[in-house]
C-alpha cells in the first residue's frame, strides 16, 4: 500500500524518522488557487476505484514484498507500526493520477441508520480502535472477518480450528493474515515489542509486585481474533504507554494472567535465601469427573509438568472409555480467571507463593478449551435492528412501549464515504420525546431530527454545519453538506464533533454527541470502520472529551472511513530552525496593547488575528509570554503557517511558569506547543508540579492520544517522587476511573504506575482496602438509627483494626503520616443529611503517640471542595511570597470517587452558628459581641487574646478576598468556623464562580462576601480600636491586588479543570466570572477603589445576618 504524505516536503530536509526513500514521487503546485473542488473515487483493495491525488501530496512507493526479499520501511517514530504490503497495480494507478485533484477536495460525511446494541451480562468491548472491527467468523469462508453486520450473520468461535491460543504465535498469525512469507526488520522489531508487551488493565485495584521490574502477562485479543500471550519487563514508561496506545483495546483480557508475576532474578535471590521452594498439595477440579485429583509437588514445578501429572492422575481416576486430552484444557485458580502460562514455574506467581505460605493447599480448575472459546466469543457485539415494519398508533399510557426507530442519510464530504450507524434504546428515546414534547402518538406530532457536525482545532471551530434529516420520523432522507474544507487544510489535531438532536415546534432536545480525532496516533487519517459510542444528553463542544463512551450499552456510531490502497498520512513537521529577520518592522500599537494585556477571554477579530500573525517575530522577541496570544492567531487551515509556528516554538525563549500552564489548557491543542510546555516543566521543581497536579491530570483529557509527552512526564515525576507526588497521582487517577469520559485513559496510566512503583504497591493496596471498608460503613450509617449506631459502628471499625493488625496505614491524602489503629471510642457519626463519619486513628510510633482525625463522607462529589481549597493554597503561597501571612486554615480533602472522599478534621474549633446560639438561642445571631466573648473566654491571658484577635483579623481578611475572587456561594453560619486561637475559616464549597442560592426570585446572598458586624466587633476589639478597621481594609485591598496581578494563575487553573466533572465548571463561560471578579478591564487604581467599595457594601448588607438567622431557625 502506498501512502499520502501530507503535505509536500523535500526529501533532503525530512527528519530521519520520517524521511521517504529515493523512489518518492514529489508533487508540486500545493497552494494552487485555481484548484477544482471535485470528488474522485478511491482505489480499494478489492476493485479498481479512483483515489484523490493532490499537489499537496507526496506519494511514497514502498517496496513490494517478494518471497526472497524483505520489506523495507521507514521508521517514523519509536511506536511499533506494522507496515503493510501493497500491490504494484495500486502504485501504477497512483502515478497516473492528476497532481491537481486530491487533497483539495471537500470533506463530506454520510449518516445512515439508527440501532442499539443488545445488553448482555459481562459484555466486554474488544473493539480495536485502529481497525474498529466486530470480531467474528464468516459463514462461507470459515475465517475471521471484519464486519459491521448483525451478530446473526456471524458464526461463533467454537473450535481450535477457528481460534488458537498457544499453537500459533503472533508472528505466525501476522504472516497468515498478510499472506507473506518474509517480515521486514521493522516488523520483526514491532512484533518483538508486542509479544513482549504488557497487557491487562489495572482497575482501581492494585497490580504488580514489590519490585521495580515487574513482568506481567495476559491473554489478550489481537486484530485477527486470536488470543496471544504477552509479557514485558517493565523498565521503560514510554514503551509501555506506546504499546498500550498502539493496541488501543478498551478491555484486554477475559482470562487474565495474575498481575504479579515474579521475574527470574527475584526468584533466584529468594532461592539463595531458602525461599520459594514450598511443598504444596494441588487439588484439581474437573468438569468430566466427579473425583478430585490431588498430589503433592514443589512450587518450582512448571505448569506444563503439572498438566502431565494431572493427566497421569486422570488415567487412574476416570474410566478409559471416556477419552480425555488434557491439552484441550486450561489451568486456572479455582473461582478466578487467573490463567497460567504453561512454561512458567508455579513459584513465579505471587498468588501461588501467598497460598503456599498460608494454607499449603492450592485449588486448581481445568477449563475446557471450548468453554474458554465461548467466553471469548462474548466480545461479539450483537446489534438489534429497531426499524418499524409498520406504523402503529399508540395511546399515551403505552407510549413507552412503542419502538422508535429511524434511518438517517447524510454526507459530510470526505470523499471517504462515512457511515454512521446510530443505536438508541427505545425506552430512553421515547421517554425523552414524551417529557419534552408531550407526545401522544407519532402521527399526531411530527419530530424533526437534526445533526450538527463541527471540526475543532482546540476551541476554534474550523467549520460548523447543521442540517435536518426528516419531518416524518420513519422517512429516509439523503442530505448533503459541502464543507468547503479540504484534506490539505486539516491540522493534525483536528477533532470531529457530532451531535444528534430531536426537534418539534422549535424545542430542541439533545440526544447525544461524540468527538473523535481525524488522525490516529500514528498520524494516518482514519480509515475503515470506526465504532464510537455516544455520550447521552450533551452537545459536542471544544471542551468535550475526545474519548468515546465506554459503556457497552451506549448508542454506537459506526463510521466508515475509506479503506483505500493509498493512505493519507500527516507528515511530521520538518526539523529546521527559522531565521529571525534582522530588520523587523515596528510592532503596531494594536498588537502591542493586545500583547501587553493578553486577555485570554478577549475575542479576536480576523483583522486582529492577521495583524498579530504578521507581527509574530516581534512577539517572539519583545513579548515571549504572549505566545498563547500568537497561537490564537495562527491560521490553522494553512499548512505553511502551522509549520512556521512549529519552527518558531523551537527557538522560543523561556516563559513564566503560569504561561507554561496556560499552554496546556483546552484552548491549545497544537502538539508542538504542548510539547514545548512539557519541556519547560521538566525544569520545574516537584513542589510546583505537585501544586498543579490535579490540573495536569485533567488536561490529559485534552490530549488527542494516551501516549502524550505530558502523560510520560507525569509518570516519570510520580515514579521519581513516589511519596508525595506518586501517591496523589495514584488517587487522582483512581478518582477519574468512575468518570467514564476518561476512565479508559486513567486505567492505562494507573496500570503503568502500578507496574513500576515497587514496594509502594503494598501501601496503596492497604489504603484501597481501608477505603472500601470505610465507604461501606458510611453507606450503611445513613440507614442506622441512633441505637444501631452505638453497636454497628464499633463492629465495623473493629474490622478495620483487624485489617491493619501488624501494618501501618499511610493516609491517602498525605504520604507523610501513617497510623496504626482506630481509636473506636472516639469515632462517631455526625447528625447531618450525609451522615459523615468522624474517624480517630492512633498515629504510628515514628510520628509520636498523637491522634489523627479525619471525616469520611459519602454522597457528595468533593472534587469542587478539592479545587477550591487548592486555589486557597495558591493564594496563600502568593501572599506569603509578597510578605503577607493571612493565616489561612487549609485542610486536606481527597475525593476517592465521584460520590465519596476524605476530609481532614480541624480540631479545637466551632461553627459560627454554634458560637452565636450557645446560651443565647437563635437571637444570638444579632448579638455583635457573641464571637468576641467566645474568643475571650478561650484566651484568658491578655497576650493570648491579642494574638487571637490578630489571627481573626488576618484570617477574616484572607477569606473575604479568597471567597470573593472564586465566587464562593451558599455562605451561612454553619460553614464558617472559628478556632479557639482565633483563626476564622470556611468549609463546604458546594457553590462557586458566582453561583449563589436563590429562593424563587429572591437572592439569599447579595453581599460580595461575608463580613458582618459581629466579625468587625472582634477586629476592632469590641469597638475600642477603630483604627483596626482601616488596617483590615488595607490588608484586604493589598491581598486582592496581589491576586489580581496573578489573575492568569487562577484563570488558567480553572480552564484546565473544565473536564473535571465539577457541576459548576463545564464551559469556558463559567470561568468568565474570574475576569469580572479581578476587574481586568480596569486600571490598578480603579480596581483598588472598587474593592474598598465592596468591603463597605459587604459590611452594610443586613441580608447576610438575616440569612444566618433563617439558617439557625431551620437547623
């Protein structure tokens, strides 16, 4: 097969990894303005079609494989790429193609039908992302095929003739598939990497061993539907991620090798110490005999030898009339799906070693090969057509039972014919239409379907097309869209977003969306069938994840890209360094002002973009921190401009750390720019990386592919600093596992980390088991009565103590503190709606005999609390760098899942509500002296009281500024606390970015932030020192101006969290609140004066105290 190399590049200037051979044909006239927008057919593998050729293309003629010669191939990147062999006839056709016809043709799409996959138990998605095939066997040809037909046309895999496990190697199956007898050096290298590659997913659980080098094995499904055994000595993070990304399998193993397979060097070391040589009793259960076979053996025996012993035992137990061929069976641990490779020794598996040390008895099962194949066969997705054979009238009462289906035809002009097969659950769709349109019957109400297609480059829309498909729900239409967008205009990072709507009488309901990169991870334009699952009830936008929905029951879009002999490939940018012009024109005043202010929210007109691009060298020299402004102005549809921007980045000087972070948010998808940011991060200290680690985890969603420079950087840093960074890295990824839009990617990164983190693995496993027990306790506590809590809680906590016996627990939210046991009598369940549990632990001896307390909460997503407290920590660091300590109380919060998490307990403090109402009732809310009197009662010495009031003054000022900047809402006297030494702090951040509580048309919170008279009474020491008000106002204003000068720190941090799943942070517009809060459109003097006005406004707002009173009255 030949390849389109996009765009034209001279062969003598290509990088070594992508340089075409001497027989490359180079075409000219790339930017011919008189090009004709005309579609041409393609050359397929089975028939002679025409294909696109272009002045933008370089046709690389690859050597045809002969039986006596090897395939020559170019190595484009270290990622294993299996080259294909293409016919000479195809090359001849390519030579005859006009050089003005190809890549400048418009891009089209075609959408066909609507279906829904059946839901069956334990359905596994084995769709290979590269080939996007549904695995099966053709009825006539009796061999694996690629198909998108329904399962009724497929013959299940049932015999060893159809599918082989160990009889055929990966290399043999690859040769059989390609029908060639010689492999190239590149193919041998790729096969070697694959057959030694890692497989099997680490779920939220932990896999691996106590060694830095861990060999892992797994049975996975390859593109030829033949399971292959794979293993890898995990020594290189990049290789691991690339191999996993190369396979692109969403679930890799039905029968999985145990995650902890010990390498031989570990075994030899243990043997020298007298370990790993244990006598065990093997008990074998079989499906063909009622007898159990038992025999003693040593754990240094290989599994193939165990099989022989089993076969010998069978011959004495089972009647000779029943022929039993032991080679037709697989060995697994009883009750598990841990499949053992026959050539490995028993002691190589950690599970065998664990059992042999404890029980000395190992229960083995023999699984029939046919049963094995049947379970593998479950990977076939069985689709059910929902097309109506006849119209039926229905009443409102039985509307939900009516089958709704329709077929849509559409063209999105990719000379490739792209076919979208959409599948919907009839109950969901009818319910959706019923709720929104109050439909009673299909004949009475006409539903219009609309499809929106958009091409994105970052947050820029390259093109956006919407069209209607039908005004009668069961009518087939064929609609075309001409995008006026050609292949040569496509950036490598282009994403296609598709949204499906249902409309009646102007009311629009989103049915679902899906986004996908147009180029795969090897820079080839997608070809063949690409099966993508819709995300329901959301619209596609630039912030949406490029990953598909992993749910096996989600609607599926089966996109048919062309699978021609000639493939379209995006040529990597040339490795050259641009020459900066010596005589630069003076930068224009408009561009200078834009570069100085560099407002990330300010939209740019086309004229401004052109002017900025013309002044690109001036920005490079005079305003390097405005690189993000230049990236917003790049004409992405012009390849020469993209190439020049990549060249400029090679010589771009260093920029400020916050600008580096800004290059990684959703707005910038240009790979060279993101790689440049990662290179600068390499020089950053761990402490800084740790401060932004949640953001870095989130922006992995904006990467087009799993194996990105950012992912590799984070893995390397986490493995280098496994204590602080590694543990947080682990738990942040675990928290992402339940967020389906990133779960696949997070599982891959988790597996790599688990495989290489060494002895830390045991600590992580202990933490995970602890979290599971506590979460179960917290869920049950919601249903306990008061008397049940007194008995059930100690019982559950005793289970935790038993689990911790003899070991230390490292707290998940900090690696620097370990505990030894639960202090049961000091634990309790709080009386609130969520019923959180206060846990008290005895610290380990190495940290003295102090107690550690934290709260475990179930039912809330604590990700928003994590983000808010992280921003408070960034503010505190900025203030301290500028010489002000606002004495913030920033406690740790860790979201362990989307519905649970751990909150660090702050001792010696009470809520403002408790202080106000204690001994006074709810009228104490209006007592100005209540908080002052409480602090005074806790600090009897004059020196202590003065220090406490100073603490209150600074901390109140800090939280006034902090809560205003982030827009924290739902403030009442039960989520503001005061410690005995005077520190004021806020808790429970369920509302932010200006989202306040409303009761109908009534705004509960009208003040910019909480500042009441009782707070000011403390600051002025009982109204005896009025000068303290001026001091308070001054430090508040100074603190605000410091944050304002670093506004981008917070804007970029929130931009990077747009895909975090936080309910009030989903769109770029949500971050607009920060721009308004920082008053970026005002001068410094104007902003300072405006903030002083906000202080007076907050202090004079009586509604704040009224809200306190209403809350105290209700609670």
